C-alpha cells in the first residue's frame, strides 16, 4: 500500500496527464481546422508546462520515484514525436527533419541503456534542455499555424505574426541543437567506453 502511495504522487500524475494529452492532440490534428489547431496548441502548451512542473515538485518534495524517472522522458518523447508526426501531412514540418530528430532520440536512448547496463551514468549537457525548450516553443507555434485576430474580427495583418513562420524559425534552431546535443552525447559515450 505504501508503494502505491509513493508511485501515485502528484508529479507522476502530471507526467501521466502529459501522456494522456497525446491522443487528444492526435485526434484534433486528424480533423484539422483553425479551431482544432488552437486547441491542440493549448493542450500541447499545458502539457509542456507539466514537464517542468512535475520535475520541480518531485525534487522539492523529495518524491522522485523509479516510475517517474522512466515515465518523464517517455512522456516528453511521446508528445513531441506525436506532434511532429501529425504535422508532416499538414506540410508544416519537413519529414526528413522529423526523421533526424527521431533518429537522434533513439540513438541517445540506446546509448543510455548500454551505459546504464554497465553501471555508468553519462551526464547530459545543458544542450538537451535547450533543445527541449526550443522544440516546445516551435511546436506550440506550428500547431497554432494560422493568424488569429482577436479584436472584433478586424484583420490587421501587419500586427499579427504568422505562427507558422515563428514556429519554423524555432524548429530549425531546435533541429540544430538536437544534432549538436546528440553528437555531444555520442562523443561522451565513446570517451567513457574507450578508457
């Protein structure tokens, strides 16, 4: 009973909520419309905030669990990959870039598993954190995509950015950081195992 209480703490519930957000985003984008894109971006944005909040609460309350350590990175990858994959047929992100990002994630996850099986922890650099931040910002904007006019339906094009243009700008920065952080982790891995 005590173990159940430890597992189902607020940080883990927030992480599970992030995983539960994935099918909501997928369904909204399957029936793409301006309104659905807005709601998909809202769900994605809230889920992104829980990524920071669950880790913060787990550390503050000292309730870090093995389940949380497993679920947190899984939730991050699921929601980011789901959003990116759904944006490909909408022609908002290039498929090759999504492939590069997914390949990097699989490579780093595989290398972490090998290192872990040998009892070695290879510290991730801050590049990974920056990569995640830029991905979240980019995907939020790419999900919004359209111009939104809030003042009585009056269209002032010059006042409203195209969210797609903003998103694609941050997407390519995130892609660069993805490749850089992946290369950095690969170099650290080989330095450790070359000894």
